């Protein structure tokens, strides 16, 4: 079933940059010089409105860049929704307004996560050439945190059951899907990061496996709710994900259910991984690019969690974008040929 949308999305593989919500002229020049014509941003929740969102899209357009996705941290990975806390209903209403604002602003996409205690990391380590990089080591989990909210063994005062997490997602999807369809906005659900563990008393039981995603997508039963496929997270889980990256792309991409891809990698699967450069992980990232081309993926691919290269964040960004653009060219030529 095709995505319901009045918002046009260009066909084909598209590499996008993660950019500041209000870029400087130098930021725009950097993106233009990299040959990037798509972007995703996260905005200050205090500024959230249809008018502000539209203003962001128009500003990017003036600089030759399409604004494919916009996120609002106030309604992303919300513990109140994931755990059904007292402010749950208010947060769901805020999320629905976020979707309506995107639709009014002609922005086609936003990312959602259902982890409750966010991306969980242990102290940073180094990857190729001594570059500092994000890491997770299960043996050091007590030293880590999820978005700075670690408060001992339990992040929310008690342990939650898998059934609760599933029930809370089901109710969220039931309320939000019709709004997304009416607004013409795609919602891509990000994998748990790291996947498949119980962290802080909260099980990561849905978006941590192929089977979990399949059940959740069928449960949502909406053309506008699908995947933000973080390849890095999938590789973190390794065999425990149930299906590999390529098989996952073929299944969900074949259904038109992949809306955005986080193009990053790790050195090995759990229980201990370090994020590394896109050409240096244990998986051949070209295989993912080729599979996305074969299923006619029409969302965007972004570099994400890039190790610090040369002491300057822009260096790693440029390196990764260039590598991705080269793989897009190769995939287009090989599949078309």
C-alpha cells in the first residue's frame, strides 16, 4: 500500500546531511560543496509550530537543499509514551500536533523511537587511527547512561514487562497513524540502541529484531508508519536480530516501509561494540546500498554517529558523505546495468 501523502518525494537513492536547524551561510556552503541536496534537522521544541517548520523548509530551499525530515526532541523517544506515565496523553497530543505541523509545512518525514531511556552508551573508546568513537560494553553497563538519565539499577523506579511495552506502542500507533495519514507525513521508527537488552529495568523488546518490527508494522497497519532503518543498530544486534541487514531491506523495503536510513556501522556485535568509520566495520556497507537500490528506496540516507576525525567533526562528515555518494553511484550503475 503506497504512503499516503500530498508531499512530493523525489525518487531514487538520496544522500542527506544532518544539519543545524538554523544553519550559517558557511554550513550551507559546506553542504553545497559536498553535493548534498537533502537535509534532516532537529528543532528547538520551544519553537515548534507549522510556521516555524515551514520557515525552515523555505530557508533550506533557498540554498538548494530539500528538507526531507524534521524532528522535535520533545516528542521523540518519550518515556511517558513508552511506559504509559501520567503525562502520556498530553505527550501523544503534542506528538500529533507535531505531525500536523509537518504536514502543513510540506515536510514529508519524522523519526520516532520507543526506548524510554534513549541511546545507551558506555565511556567512549577509539577506533581506526585512534579516533574517539561511541561505544557500548555490557560488562561496563553500570558506567553508562541513556541520555544522561541513569539513576542506578532502575531508570524509572521499577521493572517493566514486555507486554506493557507492546501495549503502550499499540495504543500510540492507533492514535497517531490516522493523523500521519491525514497529514501526509511518514513516521520512521528507529531501532532500539543498543537492541535486545533490558536497560534500567526497561526491556527493549519491539524494535530490536526483525520479528519485532514485523509485528509492530502489522500492528500499526498504516502506510505512513514504517522504519527508520539504522544499519548500525542492526549490526549491533548481529545474529540476535533474526535477519541480516540485506534480508531486512528486501522485506521491508519491498513493502515500501523503509523511509530513512542511518548509514553507520560498528566493529562487531554485542556484547561490546565500538562505532567505526563507514568503510571499517564488520559488514560490507555496499551490500546495503545495493539492496536499497534494488527495492527502489526513495527516502534519504544520512551519516550518523561519525567517529571524530582529525579533531574536527566536519572532516569525518565529509569523508562519510563522499563514501556514501560513491556507493550510490556504484549501486545505481550496477543495478541499472
